[in-house]
């Protein structure tokens, strides 16, 4: 999940958008103007959302790893009851 969020973040990066606009034939000056406004108005919000998403994924992964290790310890103690 983290990889997907980072991939989305990369593709919505203003520099990436600028390069794709220039690649498709939009003038550099117009592309720069579009990307400046895009970065100020849209990407700043997307950036915060993607950072929050990555943090949530990391926290969830750590919680899952702790849960699995607790289950292993609990099983090894002779009690198979999962909590």
C-alpha cells in the first residue's frame, strides 16, 4: 500500500506534471505557470494526504507485526487461545 501511495505522489509531483506537459508540446513558460498554481492550490494538499497515508500504513504494519509476534509467543507458551 505504501508503494502505491508513493507512486501516486510521484506522478502528481509538480515537476513530473511539468515534464509531461512539455513532453506533450505545451510551451515551457505556460507549463511553468500551470505547475506553479497547481503546486500552490492542489499539490500542497495532496502532499499532506500522501504523507498521512504513508504514516498510517507504517503504523498499521507495525501493529500487525507486533500482533503476530504476540501470537507466536502465546502459542509457544502452550496456550493456543488467540486474543
